[in-house]
DNA sequence: ACGGTAGATGTTAGCGCTAGCACACTTTCC
DNA sequence: GGAAAGTGTGCTAGCGCTAACATCTACCGT
């Protein structure tokens, strides 16, 4: 295994000491003995310092900060004053080691380039806001091996729950997760037998619906572009939904106009040009994500192609840009913020003890017919 | 102080145990005594278990994993086998408490909605990849109070260095940072007296250059739109640069066409309409970020306005969309990935002991004249 | 042969914090 | 009025891991 790159996003709650501006920490160093062999030379203020300053035991100081209701108001006030005067910053590392209770949950996203994932994040952060759990985020770059390493890292850091994207994961990921016995939420799709719970929608059905919409509009010579299906089970499901719709209506599904594409506006533009050169009779292109579709719409404008006159274009996701394009893009709307929120809430419920295993939350989808079809 | 929402992105290095697929952990639980009063009922495999299984002392097992060169190859192999067989996952929390050495650095960004910040992230993650430090990311939502709380949280978590966005910070942030005595890198601007080091460019000069470009092209009735300057020192500096350029060329700087705007394509569109209604004679609009400018270009297309015929539009940042618009957007290019990389490298150097304080790295800017002006 | 040095492993003592219990010292109740 | 049930605080003993030192073995040169 090699170096792994991940990323984490955390949300946290921290009681802040009001800050006294003068520097007092060293002046107030207690004159008492330090245990010999004390290794910390850096002298960061500890809870013991605070306790001494407040004239209470360390455990009382700890309680005053973490379980204020168990401490007499007057004692608590003394501790709080000591905290402020010493500019005490708790050592959360030590705290969570001692209590061995998770203080964070993790989410692993395949990318941060696409705003669809940051929207999910937004929803999750919102739901976690008042929970007391931080959210740590990993970026798997659509690589199952990186995902597995991230899972391992997060387990090593003691997260209480993990949110994954998609239904397909490395065997190692699954065994790590099973072994760790922590709640897992899969997002963006609805596996029949989720690892823990899942929140998503039927990518197959959504894609089928969009393909159906195109066929209904009268398009007959349709092309399809998605991300590489090998690394992306959502893209794979969308391609299946598209293929099924074509088959159900007796249309040919030409493999030469069923493309896999990298990500980005430029890639969408390239796919458009490629398809029109491979098969000029194409009358509609269904892109399995809006960034590609937007790239194509913008390219059409540059090339002087009329949309949908010369070629219709449909997308998937309903990103902000979709509605601002000229013409505005037909797409499939997914409530990404709701998805993130639901996933986070499932994790919180699981951490609170609610039965969780096997729950499947369908957030649905909506075909938004705008002007590119 | 209140609940704080942040976010973190981490990059990490973790030696992975090769995984044996059958579940062996419980079967291999050592038959030996457990110290009485052991509080952990969950039975996660510890390093002590591994050591026992390998027939060595815990410290040797620790060394075999963390300082392999200090351990005889044969012993190391035994430990590694034990790790694999027991599916041992190290407890990083405990490790970093014991060693009290930082294992992460933090970056605080004002937003994840704008791809310019995720680009910086990309650069930073790249530089940190092989360093052994994780990167933790906080999202301040352009709020200095949230930033202060994030700083506090990160200090509580023991990060070794912090990267901030912009030059302006709450007094509390500054005092926390001074007190913590850890390296701080400020990004996106070049304060004369940085808290630690800084990496950025002159927002004033870049903005001046773009305004100069517009004036040079013959535009005389120029408007300016930026984010709210009160919460964004970069926007403030850009507005000053714009104003200076106008003044230097004897042009009027009409306050009624100097706008502050929320973020997003829709906001850019609204700003365009607002300016053209307030002052129909406006011949150019300089947007201090590309998302607003792009929203305006797209809106112009919808409204049937010719760009630059009816109104010229300039942006700032050079996001991907800028080059794909029709017409492609004139903007200021910033090497954001390079910025993130340089900032991360500064942190690493500081952690390695290189003198650091006061270093100012100018990454420059480049006016990209495309077709909207 | 000897101390000397390097290499490999173990012993001890915490890192800073918090469960779990123990211990006053109330307050409440029949 | 005495047991029962709080309330507030402190002590002890770790959480799982690792720094620092101590050992304990080769192996070295002179």
C-alpha cells in the first residue's frame, strides 16, 4: 500500500474561553513540583494547571468544562475564570483517548471538483452542526484503493461512523468496516443489501426517465456520455437505465456513440464534437452529469450549432450553471443537500443507538425539462 | 462563543496491513490475563495484543511499525505478520498523545462553493502528499468569528501549523496563534507584516492592471462589482486598485455603479441588470471574481446584449468556465494550485525547523485578455 | 584480554484527560 | 429520627501508545 491522499472536513463544537489579553500563562506556572521526567518542555497549559489555579481537583475542572451541570455554579465559575486567565486550550486528543468515545464522523467523497459533492457536504454539515460531532472528509479521487486507505485512516483516528459514496467498494473496505462494527451510510444509490444504511435514489430509474423524456420529445438517434463506468457505479447504473429505455422503445443503442469521458467542461465539449463527427445524424445527447452537458452546450454555442435544433442536450444533477446556460439545460434534479442531511442524520441516529442496519432512504429525483431538449 | 461549523480536509499516510480475508480477530484473542479494571469492553485489537502475538514487547512492536530500521528484520516480520493476522489498526489518537508531536496541519478556507479555493487545496494536498502530515480543512464561511473558533478547535486538536486565507483576522485569532507559537501561513495576499509567512499576490496591483486594461481598450464608463469588502480583504484591495486606476486616468468612480454582491451566477446576472438600469451608459463592468462575471456574460446572452458591443465584462480568477463562455471572458489569472503548494511547503519547512517568520512569497498574476473586453 | 561501541530489545513512566467508584455532606421521606 | 436518595468533589487507575533510559548481546581494535 502506498501514500494516500485524502481530505477531511470537520465541524465542531468547542466552548471558547473568553480571552484576557495579557500573557499570563507562564507567570502563573504553579510553584509546585513537577513529576520528574516530565517530557513536555513546551509548557502548554494543561487542565491540571487550570485546576490548581482554581483550587479544585483536575477531575472537577474537567467536569466543569464538559458536564457543567454536575458542578456547583460557584465552582464552575472559578474554573471558567482560571480557563480564561490561563488561556487554557483543552487537549482534545487526550480527552478522546481517555473517554474512548468517538468525537467525529467521516465522509468519503470521490471528488471535490464537482459541486455536487460539496452540496452533499453542505447538507451533512448542517445536520451535524449541533450534534457535537465533527465531520472529517476524505477525497477518494474515484479510486477504491484510496477509499480503502481512507477508511483505514479514519478507523485509526477513531471516527464513530462513516459515510461512503456509491455502492461499490473494495473488498478490503468492506472487511475493514465489518470488522470495525461502526455505522456505515452509503450514498447516491440504493444497494439492495447495504453495508449499513443507505440514502440515495435509483440512478437507473432516473436515467431511464430522462431517456424516456428524450424519446417522448421525438428524438430517435440518441447518444450517451458518462464518466468511466468502471470506477463509478452511479454512471454504470445510469448507462443501464439509458440502454433499457432505448431497448424498451425499440431504438438502437449504438456503442460508438456511448462514450466514457473525463470530467470538465472541456471534456463535454470534446465529447460533443466526437459524437457529431462519428455519427452526424445524432439528434440528442444525454450526458450523465451536468458539467459535461454544460461543456457541450457552451461548445455548441461556439460552434454555431443550434440546441436543440441541430442537437438536443440533456444533463444530470441540476447544477447552478444548468439553469443559466443559453438555452437552459434539461436535466435531472437531485436534492443533494437533502441527501447529505439524511445521511448525516442516519449516522447520528445510529450513534444514539437507533436501529439502523438495512435502512434505505430514497430521496427521489425529478426530470427538469428546460430548453435544450 | 457559539457552535462553530468548520470543515477539514486531510491527507494522510498510513502503512496498511495486508489483510487476511477470514475473520480471525476474535479467534486469535490472546488467552492471557487482561489487566483488571480494563474499561474497554469493545475489544479493539491493541498494540499490546500484537506484541503478545509476535512474542515481543509492546515497544518493539511499536518500533517495528514506526521506526522499522531500529528493529531486526526477522522481528519486524513477526510483528508484521501479527498485525496482519489480528487485523490490527493502530490508535493514532493514543500515538500522537504519547509522542506529542503534530501529525496534521490545518488550512482554513472561507468557502468551498468557489472552485478557486478547492484549487488551492489541490496544490496544498499535492505538496503534503509524501510529508506524513495530514491536512485538516476548516471552512470559515467568510466569518472571522468562525475562523477564530476553527483556529481554537485546530489548536485543541494539536495541529502543527495553520494556513489562513487573507490578511485580516479577528484579534482573538491573532492572540490564539501568537500564544500557540505554531507556524502560520497567510494566503491570497501579502500583508506587510504577516503573522508568520505569507503566499499571495498584490490584489491591488492585479486589479489595477485589469482596470488599466479596460481603460486602455477605450472604456470610460466603468462599473465595479465585488464581494462584500467588509468581510473580504482581497475584495477590498481589488476595489482600491480599481479606484486608483480610475483616478490615475482621470475617470469618475461612480459609487452607484460600485456594487457589492453575494456569490453566484445569479448574483452576477442581477448585478449586470442593476448596473445597466442605474446607469445605462456603462460601457464596461469589472467583476472582482469570475463567477459573478460569468453570471453576467450568461445573462447578457439571455438578454440579447452584445458583449463587448453593448457592455464589456472583465473577471478575476480565471476559472475553467471563463474560457468556455461565449465570448470567452477576459480575466486575471492566478496560479491557485501553485499558491496552495507554496503555502504547504512553507508549513513543512517551518515544521522542519527552517526559519520562516516574515517570509513573503509573491506568486504574481497575469491579465488574460480574451473576447469580452 | 579489556573497555568500547553499536545494535536490538526491554523497563519504566508518563502524554493529558476522564470513567468509576468512594466519600463527605446535604436533603427527603415514612 | 434514621435510612434512603441526592449533590458535589476527589482519588485511583487507566485510555493505547511511545520517549528516555537501561540492558544485554555481539563484535571491534589494540
